C-alpha cells in the first residue's frame, strides 16, 4: 500500500479519468478512483452492441481489473452525492465521505432531449450498456412483432426505424441497422420481407456530420442512401411518441425511434455549485481547474473547454484523454513545487465515422479519406485503442465473422422491462 | 412456403423442441415454432455466464436464425395463454390463436422453492439469461460492497456465498465461484482479501451429486473442499432472507444466496387441464402423448416420464432430445398411416459435472472418470454440442484464455434493479 500523503480522488473511469490515472503512475500520490459502474465502457463501439454485432463484454472491462497492478490506486464502486469544497471531501450517497487533496471530476455526459424529457421512453439514447441492450431489444422486437402483425399500416410502422441526429453516432447506427435488416435478417422471416425496412436519419441542420468537411458530409449522405437509408435534412424534431416522430411539416409513423441528437453533462456542476453552460458543462479555467478551487479539475464531456477560435473542444475520447494527461502534468508540476498556471491546448486529431461495413469518412484536416480504405483504417484504429489483448482478439474475431458471413453474434432480446433496462 | 396440410405446432425451442423440429425435416408437414424468448439457450453452460466466464451471447442464439433454412418452419415470438383441446388451437396472450393438427409442448422448467416463494428475492435461481446476469451482478456487487464495508461481521457476510442444492448446477457454481474469488479477483482489491471468501454448498441429502455413483460424490466433495468450498450435508434449508440462510440447527450469515435446489415445470399442465405431479410435470402416456389427446405431446422437463424401475427420466438435455426424436418418429409413422402406439425408452448416456477448471466427475455407468481427463472430456463434449461453428470458436477461445491467464472476460455489473432483471 502506498503511503504517499497527497491524495488524488478521480470520479469517473472513462477515457479522461483512466488516462489521468495512467499518467500519474510513479508519482508520490495515492489515488482513489470512484465510479458508479464497475466497468470502463469503450463508447465508440457501443453502437455495435446496440446493433447486435458485439457482445456487451467485448466493449466493457472491470475498472479494478484495468488498475489491478497499480497498488497506489483504490477503486470504489460508489455514487457521488456532492462535493464539500470547503472541507475538501467527496460526499457519497451512503452518507460517507472521501477526503481529497486534489479532485478530478471526469463524469461524462448523458443524452438529453432539449427540454423534452417526455420523449425519452419513445426515443432511447445510447450512452450505457443498458441503453445498448434496450435499443437492441427494441429493434429486434419490432421485427418479431411485424412478423405477427396483419394490418399493413401497423406492419410498416413496425418496420420503420427513425434515428434522430446526424452526427457520427446517428450515421453509424443508421448504416448498421439498415445492413442488419437488409442482409443479416433476410430470409429468416416468413410473413415479412425485412428488406422493406425503412431506416430514416433525421438531422435538423443542413448536412449530416456537421463537424466534418462539407464534401465528407455529402459523401456520407450518398453512401447511406446507397445502403438504403433515407436522409432527412433541415427539419428539427418537434414530437416523439408511440406513433412515431414529427419533424417540421413531416410526420413519420415509426415504432422504433433512436435518439442520437443531444447530450447533457453529468451533475458535476451541481455537485460543485459551479457555473455551467446550457448543456450542463462546467465552465473551467484555461488550466481545466474550477474557478475558485485550484485543486479541483473537471475534464472530458463534463467540462466546457473553448478552443482559440471560440468553438468548444468536441466531446470525443481523444480530447478527454488529452485533458487527463494535461491535469496529470499540472499535478506533477505542483508536487514539484511549480505552481505556474498551465493552460490546456487541444490538438484535434481528426473526425471519423463508419457507414455500414464497407465505407467510412475520415477527416484529418490535412487529408480526407472515404470508402473501404477509410473503413479499414477505422477498424484498425479501433482495434488498436481497445483496452487489453483479449478484447482486441475477440472483437477482431467478431468483426471478421460478420464481414465474411454477414451473421451477427449477439442478437439477444433480454430484459422484459424497458424502463428498468 | 410449404403448403403441406398437416400443421405441427411446437411450443418451446429448447433442446427437445429443436430436436423434434430437426427430425421432422423433409416430412409433409408445416411447423410453427412458438417461444416466448427469441433465443435458444444452451443451459448446461449458463452457470459460466453467472460466474463471468462467458458472455450471454456465447450461450444463446436466435431461434429463427437456427431455423432460417427450414422454409417449412415459421418462428413466432409469442406468449402462450392456454390450449383449446376441443378446437385444437393454441391460445396466445394477445387474444389470437394458432390452429394445430399435432401439438408438442416442450416448455421446460423454472426453479422452484418448495412452497417458499418468499425466498426468491434472496436466493435467485439459474434458468434464464437474466437469471445469470442477476447472479453475476450480485456476486460482483458483494465484493464491491465488502471493499467499502468497515464492520468486520458485515464484511464477512458480504464475502460469504451460500449455494443451496448439491446437484450438478450447485457443484459447478460452487467450484467456479471459489475460483473467481480466490484466483481471478485476487490482488484487485485494496481493503479486502478475496481469498477469505467463503463458499458454502448446502445439500439436504447425505451426499452431493446424488444421481452419480457414491464414489464420485465422495470425489466431488473432496475436490470442492480442496478448492476451498465448505460442503454441508444432511440439513435442509428452512429459511432464506437478507441476513443469510438457516439449515437445520445451523445459521450462516451470507449476503449472497444462490438457489440450485428445486425445479418446477412450466404451466403446460395448466394449459391442458392435465394431471401433473407435485413439480408440475404432465403425467404423459408411454408414447409421451397426453391422456385423452393422442395429437398432443409433452416432452422434456415439462413431462414426467418414468423409467422401467419407476425412477423419472432426468431433466437433462439428452433426455429432452431423445423425447423430441421419439415424438418426431411417431408423427412420421402416423403420417404414413401407422397408428401403433410407440412407447418411449430412455437411454441414459451418463452424468457429468465439472469442479472448477481442473477437475470433473463423469459417470457413464460402465466407466467412471474423475480429474483432469474428465474435465477435458467434459469441455470437448460441450464444445461439440454447442450450436454453430461461431460459438464453438468463441467459447473455445474464452476458455483457453481463462485457462491460460485466469482472467475472465464478462465481469460486468449491469441492470440496476434485481427484480426486473
């Protein structure tokens, strides 16, 4: 057991929190990692669980297993209820507290409905393993119910899947779902033809993948439509219910609606009593500390960090990791007696999104890639970033199998009750 | 689409129902397969999901995928509400009905509490995928809570796992859980030593594996105790609650109790208004038909079938398969105009159970095997019986990984609410 006196408490074992913990290895600190889940989730591949390509255990690993060799780290499964800034304690929901010298909140984001939380039961988002198995269950159940439905209109509504939000998650969901329906499930039903499934991607803006170069948005739209996805641009969703979705002057009868449109930060700002933007992200100082508390940092999706041009740093894994490394460097410097304020500078590596299993769009800024080459690069990059050899091997095998046979391995309908998923 | 006029309705896609369907391939019948789940479950390996060794999708496959090439089979995901024997219709819970010429009920069993259903919330059984993820969550959560618990007595109760029932399921759970605690999780906690976990196997009879030869029971008890399991014989459980379990004059403080003691048949007997034994199994004729309805058959765990010596045919996969093949042969004969009553004869292949990852007990009657040779035979047999090359490969890989590294791949705590799991 490490007896260092400086105690760093990290809340959240996502990309940012884990990277920070890794970067503090060997430092004279002891670390407590608190997370409300027992697993780190590889969110970039979560849509593949939702669409039956990967098993839940292929994209999630126990946090304490990832940190098992770090005898300086204690992992706690616990719910945080608040932060006592004066007393420097993290308050847990069982009434206990954990004292800190330095606190790093890396608590991520949830999906949000722009003030329309009543849409959630009809349009689940995709942030947790349970979200993914809920979406998987709904998609698969819609086909099962369509097989038994005799009314043509209701059957078509069951075979219509609306996806709200044309960012990478929406694009990736649309591409894999249309392949699931048109290829994987084809020939397995007797009363319906799954190739008649309609997948509609609804984006309020004037192009999908708005963060990418316009020519890549154009490419992605065409690639999706070639797969059979209908792309609807320029109309915002104004209603989601059991009948379907309304966007602008259009109405779509759809029994399955998936939400890939908005995110809201975790309650970190509330715990701190700190200022936040509309999405709940804490407004941090240039060094990622919280105004008024130099020993508290917020990183990843829970923080609003601005780039020199005023745009926010995007909520992706690489930015969370960069922020984690930056805060680790600040902590190291302070332990060495250097209290200079070190502003964070974000380096944008690029944007990428897959479109089904044969195409992708990658925007590195200096070069733009599309088609199968981009898809292979995407696949290799994701295998590389997967944590642990075991999972790299398992995911590679699952993908190879799907690529060669078109069959998916995790087509399970589990858990009866959506709301408790 | 097959236009054969004879319609066989099969309820339940377990080992019996699937085997019957396979055996009817090429016959002049059309088949409707009804199941309330979308997947066939390989129950003999379910305990490995409960103990984090395998992912849910490694032991379950979509029924309609398994039957995709059988154009004579229509698969329906539906809940059966009853059987109209006079009108020859299966009644579904949405008010619709499916007419049959021949009906085969292969609806299996659930775990049962001998009239103590109030024990269920404290002592989950193991029959479905959700049961397995519930047990997995409870075991993993107990260690997480123990890591945070400061009271020594409460901590020891969290680190005590009681398993009720010394049949193969109880023995297999005990062996893998003690390995999970003593090997896999070792070194990952900072406040507890997982090697102090107590696993107690409670059996009311005077030996575990009562269906095996006495020397194998003896061997299994010794092998379990060598692994660190406490085997308690000769006392029946009289209470299960949040504090633990009471058996005879003994009381054990255990926060995790697993139920591997009793099963009850599905409601097939109720649907039919047929006579059943205490465990709910339908008392069938020697040809597995239901008294008074020659066109209705009950097979597998839902039926009570007696051997010549008066003992019931055991509720295992091989007996369900044999019964499925037998009923298929009867249907074929009748279609050919042969209405002879064909009594079913059970051929007992043997009993087998694993004890952790290095030993097993196999009783073929004419030969008894123990130790690592038995373990390898068990592994090869189960890989062989797994449906589909993809899963054989995936499970082999998972096992090889665990065998070599001791690490398990599916250590996920999912779903917050036990009762809705």
